C-alpha cells in the first residue's frame, strides 16, 4: 500500500474531459449535479471512511497521464472516469498499467445503452472494477469498494 497522509490512505479521483461541464452538459444523459457537487459528496464519504481524497479534472489527455504517473507510490486507490478518452486513449491505459493499487472505472451514463463506440473501453480489462450508469452514486460506490479492498489488505 502507498504512503498515507496523516494516517489516512490517499485516494485520487480523476475526471476526464467535459466532466467540468456537468450540470450544463446533456443533463438528460448526465443529470443535473455539477462536478463540484459530486466532489463534495465524495469528500463527505471519504471523511466518513477515514480516507484522504483528492479530486482532479482535466480536459487534456497528457495532463491526465501526468497525474496518473504522479500517483505512483503516493495514492492507495484511484477512481477514474476518463470521459471520451475511455474509448480512445492507449496513453491513459499505459499510464494505469504503472499502478499497483485498486483502480475503479466509473461512468455516469450507461455506456452500453448509447452509441456503439461508447461500448469500447481501452481500460476495462486492466481496472479492478467498473461501475456504469448509476450517476454520481457510482463514484460513492467506487470509493466504498476501494475502502473495502484496503481493509482486506491490512
Ligand atoms: C462518460 C461516457 C463517455 O462516453 C463520455 O464521452 C463522457 C462521459 C460517462 O461518465 O458516462 O464524457 O464517461
């Protein structure tokens, strides 16, 4: 397990492109909650679970790769919604392969109910688990799943 900040395991949440527009972006698909509201829910749940949480959003693939690289040896778990990069990014896949911690892939929408290209995920076969179609609740469930895994490692 990675280093702990103040005794709490560190969990990183990465939100990919266009997720900063939640609330305004296709609300019929993604709901009306903003990213700030989702991050606040995650922060509350992390506090309840005695985890330390950092949320990061970027519209740029390279910055997401940089962030994943910086996670090596630092975080004990990662939640990632790569947005559209899910379907295209070998660079994000390769960066995730550096990690030796639980990684949960989350999608707000049920990507299987949508266009065919959204059914493909470049990371589905290398993550610990995936949650799709449950909106913001998916992130909370991902955090709980990571907490459970970390408990088991103790
Ligand atoms: C998404 C699904 C992707 O297909 C899309 O490009 C997104 C959001 C989701 O959370 O449902 O940006 O990852």
